[in-house]
C-alpha cells in the first residue's frame, strides 16, 4: 500500500524520483524518502509527513545528485509514521538501501538471528535490508553458494517461507549480478509479501527489484529504466512496461533488463503498452482528483459501454470472457468476492443477476471468503471485482477458487494487473487511472459492466428481447443523465454546507438502492470522518431509529418505483422524530416537498439503473462536506488507495 519508484540511467535521479513519488502519494503519505548514489556513497533524505511539506523542502535546501536512485512514500504497517521509520532502510554497513511495500511476517524471528546488528527503526523492512546485506557480504567473501545463510527459524510448527524448500540449484542465481543474488538469497528466508527496490553503493549502475504479492512494474526506456509500484509514476517517461510476476527478481542497468524467477527455469517476460497517457493522471483545472473523477463519470460510463452493446440481439458482447455461451449457460450460481466500494458494486450486481438471469448470486467479503471453506458447486462461477487488480484479499480468493477448479472472471480497471492476468477471463472497465483514494468512477464503471454481464446472462436464459432492449436504451441514456446531475453541483454543495457540522448520518435505500446507501455512507466516512451508517430503509425501525434526533441527518434514496409508498412510510417515521431528511428522488415527484428538508432530483430511469445515477449526488455531498470541514479529500487519513497487504 506504499509507493515505490526507482531509476537508473543518465539523467539526474532525484528530480525523477521526486516526481514519481508525488504521483504515488495517493498510495501512502505518512512519510517519504529517497536515496541517490554519488561518488560511491548513498545520499539520503527522508521525512515524516506529506511530500511537499517534508521531503521536497529537504531536497530544495539540500539537492542530491546522481544517476541511480530510489524512493518511497509510506503507509505505515510496522512502526508509526516517523523520520526513522521512513524508507529507504539500510543494511548494517549502510551501503545497501531498500524500499519495500508489503509485510515481512517473520521479521521478528529474522531479527533475533542477526546478533550484533544495530537497528534504527521499528520496521520489518529494515530487517530485510540487513538480511540482504548479510547475503551480500557472504558473496563478497566468496562463501555464498546460493543456499540460505541463516538457520531455519522457529520450531516444528513455525511458518515457513514459500521458497524455503527449494534446492540451491533451483534459485536462479547463476550469472545473476551479485546484488540480485543477495536479494534472492534473502528472499528465501522471508515469509510475507513484498514489492521492493534495492541499490548498493558498490554498484553504480544497478537497480534490483523483486515482487511477491505486491505490485511492481518495470518501465523500459532508452538508455534508462525504471521500477515502480504503479504505472502512473512513470507514464511521463515511457509507455512500455513489464508487469512482474510473483517471485520475479529483476536487474536493471541503463541498457538492460534481466528478469529471473525464483524457483523456475525461466521468467515470463512481456512488454506491454500503457493504455493511458500521463495527462490522464493529472488533476487539470479541478481542485482535487476526486472531483475530477466524479466529473469524468459520463465519459467513463461511455467507455464501459463502448463496443459492448448489441442492439440487433438485445444483448451484450465481450471480447475477454474466454467462456463460450454454452459454458455461461451451464453456470447455476455466481459468487462475487470483493472489498470496499467494489463490494457495494457487487451487491448491486447480485440484484441484477437474480432479476435478469434468475441466477442465485452471493456476495462475499474477499477477506473472509479466502479463509472460509465455502461449498462451491461444480457449476459455480466466481466473479472477482477490483479497481486496482492488486487487492490482496481478492487475489487470494481468486487463487483459491482456481485451485478448486472453478472458472474465475474478473472486473478490473488496470490492464496488466495481477488479477487481470491470473483470472480465466474478464471485463476491463477502461475508466482510466483513479488517483483519489475514495473510489468514485470505478464504482459506476463496475455497476455498468455488471449490468452488461447480467444482461448477457439473462439473454441466454429467459430475459425477453423487449425487456433487454429497454435496458440497453436506458443504459445509453445514462452518461447524458449523469451530466444533468453534475450540473446540480452547486445546489448539492449548498445542501452539504447545511449539514457539514453533523457528527452522525444515516443513508437509507431499498432493493437496488441499499448498496448505494452503503456506498454513500462509506464515502462520507472516508472523506469527512463523520460517523455514517447505511441501512435498508425498513430496517431503521428494528433498532437504528433509536439514534435519530434533530442533529442526525438522514439521506434517503426514494425513487418513484414499486416500493415508493413503503419508503415514504419509513421517511415519515424519521420525520416524526425530528430527524432532518435529504431525499434523492425522481424528477417530477412533487409529493416530497413538504415532507423533507432538502430534495435532490434525478432523471427518470429503470429501477435497476437508478444506482448509476443515485450514487453521483452522494459522492458530491460527501466531497463538499469534507471540503467544508477542511479535510484532505484526495488523501484521507489512515487510508491508502490499493490494499496490497492483508
């Protein structure tokens, strides 16, 4: 969940690394640091706090020169945010610098087996740096043969490294650079996840990287090469990238890229083209990335629809499912593991699959699904949903499902991500990079893709042509309808200012709109730190209504649909207890004016598509409340964009 950037080439490294860190700050902003090699010494700046308030000022006062460097922006796991815990970390000699994303689970046992070593931080990463240094020193002394340097840790029940049982000859060290060999040897001792970059004062043109469970990519340039945890960090310098696989170890020089795979004879290497340009990751004229991404939703929904609507057959077409219609027709159950906002999109998908295709569908928290022995029948389709394609829990659920022989499809926004590569097939969202930590455009793109997939599954079963065509026509209207909602931005801002000082909120919806209520509550919590809860509207009287008073606003999603009268009764129960009410309803519904405090009107659409419209004002409401409270909406406290550790 941290950001990594490394550079080797002919240009000054520090400005390039700093630029990359700024682009990666949405992945972690507790602290930041960088190291540059010059005249046989590592020169380092690192500082707690946001980049422009700490590291950038240090660099301005004390510039660092050198053409080899690496940097890191941190989201704390082991050890609180501090200058000492900031990356890079160093080995005992101070000649090897390491930046690391992930968690070394057995770092305490490894640390106990390094007598005489002095540690400057409370991080797991520093232990890894010392371990790499031990292996490197053994190599320099001619004592290293590829076998592990340290004795096995723990007793009979201790967890073991996934590489611990490999024979030395299977560690791909033959012909590798000594620094890469040292990294390989150290990683054989490690239990946990890592994406890391390493440089050494003895190696003026070598940058080593490795990954397991945490994303790392290589940017291939002319006379220069890059390492990064996210393509946005290097998009201004190259469009050619290599997505590393688990257990890959890469050695970069200005002219070469060498990839070895621990425990395998060959590494699978493929150069890919980034599908977005650097401008897509810029804020433009918007004050925050989040607001920009909210306003991009008419275009991103169009992108999710483009080329996938088949009017003649009243169905959806996909190029990447890698499943025949017969295989899709044989599916008799769908299970959807997901996390956070993707979990809320999955709940909308549950309604869609069950209504359009009459397919039993269950939504699972990916973090729980991976540890449950959930019964999955032979014809169960597992559909994982993730914006980043790197979410650790979702990836684990995918791997477990495939291990058990089930087809796994993925809804993913990042081409080349681990989940996109490991799934049997899937659907790309084509939403472009999402920089704001609180997801917005990914949600609407996910719901759009789920609607299309449910439409396809329905058409090969029982969904009538006329109903399917009605859905398609309504989908085509959604981008324009979102534009009309965005035109209400100032009015929604005025509503937000009325309630910006509230300390509790409720969000209510029924059927398709209950997941949107959950998502609205999550956005408000993430951005403004206001306590908020989402509930099915009828559930309020089963307990939560005890919390209602004149200081607790309720946002109720109440379209003019089949359950309107029921929802209106729930609204009246809140009004009777003096609770302020903000209603999100369908245009032309005049019956609410005297019953609520504020109304946000949305264009009319089909019931299954109302979530695509209703979530937009909730995003804007949360955004404007957070701004009014002085919160950093792009970098909410304690959060990181991509959760790549368990």
